[in-house]
């Protein structure tokens, strides 16, 4: 009887403990994530090598842009996962769902990824690897001397060695095959070639930021700062010039403008930024990208932005940037590519340039209009001898029909303001007389 009661007590105690355990587990908070979310974690390796951005949680299909900027004295090596596998060749071991695209705009290196499709939150790790720049040691040159080496004395009773043979510099010696008898003690071994020194990496120069305040601004008043910066774009194998205006670059520009305003004892009310892009190689198309954080920083600074490529320009005033900041949920892409005109359009423009300008959001949806703000485009053009620049204008091609737009020619560029996307061509009004030559003195 006592044994039965002991068993019952132990069973009751176990059941009570199990109930308390289940109650504690059910009361624990359960994290809730959006279906299909992917968390990208980015780090610098080593940490002192540079700065990285782009970490966050993205829903499936979003464009993820990871950015790496090397510190002074360091070089950017590449993008790697947590297993130190190169993301541009790791294949399925990276598991991101789409091939990453490298967008290099020295000295800012960016990797663009389409967020993967998962039914639960997945954490993907990415490392930007940097390498310390090693200073190249100067080559050591042996000191020349005019004193010949001292001759080795011949021991007593020994026969002196014959002097080395001399040859006539103009004498051509016959060629002989190599000896193949391995037992020949006189055989001379083949000399070992000197190792080829590894190429020394050239450090990437940082952008030079030149900020100024208009001279007409009185001390103590408000002013719009003007900032010019030059960067280098990368031309890929298909001839596309890739341009990346990073958030870190914009922040450096805004800080430089603020310092210039403080130096001039005035308040910065806004900033006009011009990013001039240099590139080597044959350029067919131009593709400029700005991520969401970059647009937000521009909007906060009340900034206007001009991106100047070798053959075309895109200008967004501060109102247009504020509108895009409210409109976009992701990145912004502005592209320009030459197009082939129809016979009817070619009869009007001749051999003058024609481009398709396109503004798209992160889902590749074309932006055709903005409620507020102005978008100004520019095409580089040199008038012919018989062309008066006052007679130049722009044709907008809509459904293969021309629409005339007024334009302004200045310093080798033809500018006009219109919709964010469209096909535009340079045209000339022959009714405008050529500029008269200056009168003779």
C-alpha cells in the first residue's frame, strides 16, 4: 500500500512539472518575420581595412546593394561569404537565388544582388575583403668599382691556370646541340630562370571634392553651395558605363559644403552637386544608379544633382529629388543609350545624335512623370560650320512622330527639360542663319 502511494506521488509530481514547463514555453515571445524575408549581414575583413554598408532585411525580389570603401593605405580585394568563397564564383554554396552583379565605381565598390525567395527568414553573411598596400622596396644596385679583383696566388710547385679565352666581338660562333650524356662531368647544368616579381597593386585615388560658395553671397546670409567631384566609372564588356553615386560620397560632399559655408560665415540652404564621370574604353550605353539611402541624404540636404558622363548628362533639381524620395521604395536607375531612328526621323535629324533616356525604380518599372520637380537632360554636341547654335533644338519621338522641344546650347552641351523617360534627338532649324563672322578691324 505504501509502495503504491509513493508511485502515485511521483507520477503527480512529474505531471505537475510537465504542465509548468509547457506553460513557460508557451509564454515565451516568438519572433515574427515577414514571409520571404532575407537578412543580409555585411562586414569588413579585416575591420580596419575599410567601411561597408547595405546590411538589412529585404523581401524577396528586392535589389540589395552592398557597398565597400577601402580606407587609405588599403586595397579592396573582393566579395566573399562566411566561408571565404568568392561571391562571383561560389555558385550554389552562396545560396542567394540569383547571380550577384559587380558594379565597380572606384573608389566605391558595390555588389548588386536580387533578394532570394524563402518561406522563412534566412541570414546571409557577406564579407568585403581588404588588403594592406605593401610599400615596394627600391632595387639594390651593386656599387661599381674601377679596381679589378685581386688575383689568387699560385701555390709553389703548382701550374698556373691558363688565362680565360678572349673572343672577337664580331665573330659569329657556330650553334651546337645540347649534350645528352648525363655521365659527362663537364656538362654545364641549365641555368634556373629568375622568378618574375609579382605586380604591385596601384592604390585607387579618392575623389577630389571641390566645394565653393557664390561670391555674391553677403556675409551672414544664406547660400546654396556648389560642389564638383570627379569619379571614375567602369565600362563592361558590352560597352556600358556603370556609374554609382554612393551614400558615403554624398555625405562627404554635404560635409564639405557645410565646412565651406562656415568658412564664409554663411548658412548653407542647399547644395548643387555635379558628379563628373571619367572612363576609359568605348562607351555605348550609360547606366547610373543611386540607392534609397543616397536619395534620402540628397533630399535631407536640399540638394540638386547633376551626373555628367562623357556623352550625356542628367540633372535632378531639389524638388525632383524630394519627390523621388517619397515615391521610391528602393534604388533609382537612370540610363542613356543611342537608338536607331526611323527613316522619317532620320530625314529630320540627319546624322545628329539620338538617345533614349530612361528612369526606373528598383523593380525596373519606368518612371514617366513626376508631380513636382524638373528633370533636365543634356547631349554633348559640336555644331557644324554652317550651324548657328541658336538654331539647335530637340525632337522628342512619340509613336514615331516628332515633337519639337526648345533647348539651350551652352559650352558644347544641348540642354532641355521634359519627362523622366523618352527618346530625344538633336535637330537643327535651317531657317536660322549662320552666325555672322566678326567684323574686320
